């Protein structure tokens, strides 16, 4: 049976709207509730950062790309490529895998953060 998850992204949309111009959005996230604990650690577990180093690795290239005069189409392409590069880097750097963690890391292109997961038996 498919499971649909919708996240309240009104705050994100408002932040994007406040920047002005057309909104080009890509969200890279994990789909497990304990991902934040793996990234930052807890009082009982050390941190295993994977998302932040993936963003840092891609950030320089994104910054350089945005120094150029890009068309709206090119901006969308740069954001999409950057998001998928971050997703790939995050999965490569995830040293702890619970089975679901790496598989839940995904990219959503657009301004709606709704995704559907289907179990293997569906």
C-alpha cells in the first residue's frame, strides 16, 4: 500500500517569495525521523555528518555558476543538477545505514514537498 507524505512547506515558500523573482526550488531530504540525529549526534551518540559535507562539496560550483548571467532556464538547470549532486554526495557519505536511511534520501524538484513511497509488496 502506498504511503503519501506531505510536509507543511509554507515557511519555505514564503522565504523563497521574499527573495523576489521566479521561484526555482529543489529540496533534498531524508525520509526518516532519525536522520537529524545521525547528522548532528545526540548526548549518547556521536555525529555522522553526511548532508552538510555534501552541500559544502557542491556549494563552490553552485556559487561559481551563479556568478554568471544565467537565463531562467539555466538557473533551473543549475539548481536541479546541484540538488541531485547533493543527493548523490549525501548517500556516498552516509557511513551509518540502517537499511532505510540511504534509500530515503531523495530530491524533490518544485515547490511542493509531497512524495509517495511504495513498499516492495505493493
